[in-house]
């Protein structure tokens, strides 16, 4: 798990929170190595591909009714087994 979102709605009559996850440096969808569980509010990364080792700029936006909240952060994927 990379991060857990602690956003909660206080009024049960309000709509559910929905999330959008993007690469904030390009505005494009995140690489396929990322997965997000909206029910658990967790973003995870998994890869065995050394070419995916880089810094990713991530933006998670939560939407509820007319309100939005953004969180931006870096995810650094490293190659722990570099070639000799």
C-alpha cells in the first residue's frame, strides 16, 4: 500500500465519494502497475519490470456532490536488482 485516504463523509444522506487517479505531470491515466481500491481507499503499486523504475507524480481527486479534494504526491519505484 502506498497511501490510505482518510476522506470520509459525515452525512449519510450525501452521495458516495468517487475518486480519479492520474499522473499529475501529464494528466494521463496512471501506468498499469498502479491499482486503486475505492472501497479500501488504498493505492498500491506492483511490478517486476525494471523499466518501470522511475518517479511517478500522482494526483488523487475525491469527488462528492459539488466538492472536490486533491492530494498530490510522488511515488518512487526503484530497481532493487540492477544489471551488472
